[in-house]
């Protein structure tokens, strides 16, 4: 046998062993495509059929939940225009309304709803559950602000007028030295003092003159009496 023949023989043997091992590996690791469902081994078709059944069940459950969610979303979407209109009314009341300002009612951290599904509104409270006074819409607060501003301006004008009047009165009163009411008052007081001093100075003279007048009157009466006596005696002496 030649070398080439020996080579082909060994090559045939090697390929035979290789194919034999390959066939044994395929046989030992073959995929069972049957529908066998024995406890020891399940066919690939059976496994995939079970997976498909599980997926179908999950799909059906998901579609059911999707339908419920879709209905819920549609119901909420149908209520959105009503909610928007309700919120628009509440916002408009906060902007220009005359109604009292109200806030959502929170109980134990939960927003309270009324029978129509709208948030329940109540008075705005402080931490100690007492109503906050003075709350109103923006328009009302703006009007109050303008009124307060006008009152402040009027008060400032009145204060300025009072200050100007006080300055004028201060000038009119004066400092008591050169001119003004104080200077006039000081002059009047000085004149009154001088008058009183003059009266005090003239009182002794007045008293003296009164005494002299009394003396003169008494002397006049005595002279009148003497004159009458002389006239009577002269009449008696005539034959």
C-alpha cells in the first residue's frame, strides 16, 4: 500500500470517528420537539405551548386591566371640562370676586371631596385652627390698597398743612424779643407792671389828697357856719 493510500485510510478513519462523535453529541443533546409532558422531560413544543398559554393569560389580564384603565381615564377626561370650569370660577373669585376666600379642606393629610367629586372648600385657617381675617380677592385687596394709599397721601397733606400753620403761628408768636405776639405780650405786661407801679406810687398822694379834701370840706363847713353866725349878728345889730 502506498503512502497516499495510507493517508487516505487514516483520513477516512479520522472523519468516521469525528462524525461518530458528532452524531453521538447530537443524539445526546437533541431537542425534543414533541408534545410530551412527562414529569421527567417535556417536549419543546409542550414547553412553548405552556409559555404561549401563560402569555395569552397575561395578555387577557392586561387587556382587561387596560380596558378598566381606559374607562377610568375616559371618565376622568370627561370630567376634566367640569373641573376646569369649576377651577376657573374659583380662580376668578380669587381675582375679582366678592365672595369670601376659601381653601381646600385637608383632614389627616387627605383632601376632602364633596358628593360631586370637587374639593371641599372652607375658611383659611392658621396653625391653631382659627380663621385668618382680612382675606379677600385681589381686586378687593387692590382697591383697599389704593384707598389706604390715598388716606396716607391725604394725611401727609394734612400734616404738611398743619406744619406750615404751626410755622406761621410760630412766626406770628415770635421769639419774645423783636416782634410777634410774645413781644406784644411782653410789652403789655411791662405796661401793666408800670401802670401798677405808678398806681402804687400815686396811692399815698391820693390818700393825702383825700385827707386834705376832708379837712378842707370840714373847714368849709366851719366857715359856712361862722359866716351864718356873722350874718345873724349883723342883722341883730341894725336899729
